[in-house]
C-alpha cells in the first residue's frame, strides 16, 4: 500500500480537469491519495473530480482549501456552511475527512492519516501569522479574491476563522495512534516552507520574477498554530498545499511535502514536454 499527495487541482480550468482525468486508472487501485484542498468552489465540479479520483484509488482523503469555501452561488449561506456541506458531500462519496488507518497487515501496522482543518492568520489578526514584511506590499490585499468570495458569520466569543478550524482538530489530537501518523492541511504551518531550498522543484517555472509586487503571500499563507498541532500529533509526514510550489523537505524530524497542480499559468513546459501531474509518493508499506 502506498500513500500519494496532490493539491490545488483547480479543475475550474478545463486543462486541469483533463490532466486529472489522465491519471492512470490501474496504477493506484491499492493506494491512498491525500488531496490538500482547492479543487473548486463549484460543488458540482468538486463532486465530479472527487468521484473520478475515487474510482482510481482505494482510498481518498480531502481537506477543503480557501477556494473550495468561496460562496459565489446559492450553495450555502456562508463559508462555514459551505465547509460543512463539502464534508457531507465527501461522506456521500466515501471520501475521508476524518482520521483513519490505512494499509497494514500481520506484523505491519500501516499508517494513520489525520486531516487537519485550517485557515490563515493575517498579521493584524494575531501572533500565529506567517507574515514576513515585503517592501511595497498592499496591506489591504485588494487583489486577494478571498476578500470578495468568502463570506463569514459572526463567530462566538470572538473566535477567529483560523481558531474555528483549529478547534475542530482538537479531539483528534488527543487520540492514541498505534501506527505512524501522516497529517495534512491546505495551509502552510511554517514560514520557512514559503522559500525554496537547493534541489527542490517549484511548480511555478515562469522565471518572470515577482509578477505581483504589491501582493505579499505571507499575509495569507497559514498559521504557526497549525505547526503546534502537527507536533502534538508527532507526525512523521505533513502534506500541505496553497502556495502552488513543490516542497519535499525534512525539518525537525518531520517531512513536509507539497505537490501542487496549480493554475495553468503557473506551469511552463516545452510543447512536447510533460506536466508533472502524477501524484507524489510520500509513504510505502
């Protein structure tokens, strides 16, 4: 049994949906796939994509990303309601959104997969932000689509959006896991993961420098409280997405993996070249 990772499918783009459909229907039938968010804000497309991948893998796990929680149709009253509707949809498709052990046989315990729900913390929202100053950035994030397409209810007791999702994870942090743990989230848990290291491959290969000089991704990258939960789980591997950059890096005994399809504009390949859409192998038993 093998565990693979993939994120940021963005199947609203026809090319991306086509690439997902091209994933082998026979190679992964005994394997598990972790989908670290951002499939589509259209529930019909999200369901189509999940159903398609569910037929190719023995087991699929999913956590929603920020794009999945956009409210642009009459699908939910707000982004929290959209989140719970997506989880219900996943249950109907037999797509896992809660911890489960996969693999294993006599003498081999397999591995636990633990989804971690999350949101980002902006620098003005608290100390858990991954914010790093950038000269000339726009603090209003005027180009950031979440500002227009997410919709939030008033949360009780001043709870932040990030805290709302982190609190949903707490009951799973207290469980006893009798096999190695692979956790995964959509958002980044650490500042240093925003930057590439020698030998790592980036999904974005345009080589055009900073295409958005006023946009500071670190304002909306994730939160350090997510890292605390990863450490509480004693995760062997943590998978994440959101940044549209590939990472495969071990930090303080945890392997952090990001393997994103991203937007078509993120990818630059030769006319006869291959796009690396294949899921990333992260565990094998």
